[in-house]
C-alpha cells in the first residue's frame, strides 16, 4: 500500500512537470488550476493522497491536470482506494486482493491455497471475484450509458472528445468508489446526473460490503489450518511483488480500455 502511494505521487508529479505551450514553459510547469502556495509537489502529493483514500478533498483542480496526471488520479480510485484507502474499505479491499494473490500462488505450485490459517476454496473465490467485478461493472456501465444517452451529453458535459470522456469516467469512478472528488469541468446538477451518480454511490458502497461479509463468514466457519512448508509467507518481498502484480493485472487491466479512450488518448495525442 505504501509502495502504490509513493508511486502514484511520483507519477503525478512527473506528469505535471511535463508541460507544453508558452504559458506553461514560463511558469515552469502545468500550473493551471493549482495554487502557487503548493506548486506541483504539494498539489501532486495531495491529489495522490485524496484519490487513494475516500476523503474527496482537493487543493487543486484535477480537471486542469495534464491528461496522464489526471489519468493517474482516476486509476487510484479504480484500484479501490487501497493505499491506504477509505476508513474500513481500504483494509478489506487489500485483504480481498491478498486472498486472490494467495489463490494464484497456490495454483502456480499445485496446492490448496491458504491465508491466515484458512483454506481458500471455490466458495471463497466466488465471493472475492464478485467483490472485484462489482465496482468495475458499475463504473463502466454507468459511463457507457452516460456517453450513449443524449442526457449525458447535454446535461453537464462541458468538454468533448477524450477529455470529456475522462470527466464522465472520473465522476462515476469517484461515486462508485466512495471518493467524492470530481473533475470540475462537468456539471452534475441535472436530475439525470444526480440519479445516475446516486445509484452508483448506493450500489458501489453496499454491494461490495455484502460480498466481503459473505467471504468473512465463509472463512469464519472453517477450522484453523496450521502453517506448513508450502504456505506462502505473506510478510515476504515475494508476496509484496505478487500482490502488486495482481493489483495491476486484475484491477488495472479491467479498466484499461476505458482509460485508453480517455486520459491515454488525450495524453498521447
């Protein structure tokens, strides 16, 4: 969780120093939407921290960030705000991903995976899979519907093209992941947006909790299994690397097509 936070802050800082145009070159960085008291380092640090948790506060306008810098803030929320995440939700989010990591490791060595003295069977992995798939389904379906309906274009989008898409994607990602921050270039005061984002908040907040509680209940019913020589040590650098890889592969690739249409398309234009 610490590694992801540090990497996010570093990436946003790097991208915000990549500037183009006369005004940005004179300022020395992409300073639009940022307070001179904080500059790039303070703004980037705050942006990474607020999108990796569920605070929703900002000290700069994320909509004014460079395309790739703003894309990192979206990706932070897509990870499920796990570094360190929201109150309670950050912990159970990373635990579910840890369970998936242990399961993958068990498949690689051909033995029944276990975590914290509990066996991970089909029932546990179904609940973990449902948890991982719920939020992306809400975010991607909500974004797709908003972009396809005329109400989505006329009811709040102030920009077109990839940046407009990024604004919509950010709105649904923030709502479904219980963050609360927003790209300021989108107005969501219409009934359409309030209803759509309200539903994303409700389902995105409570459905994952149901699956986590079901997973916890399934594990609680089991007897404790003593560690053996084949048990994956979850405090080792190997596990840290595997967990980081699972977060990127399982979660990151789920959203990659949407990110490619928004911040990546704008940033690589």
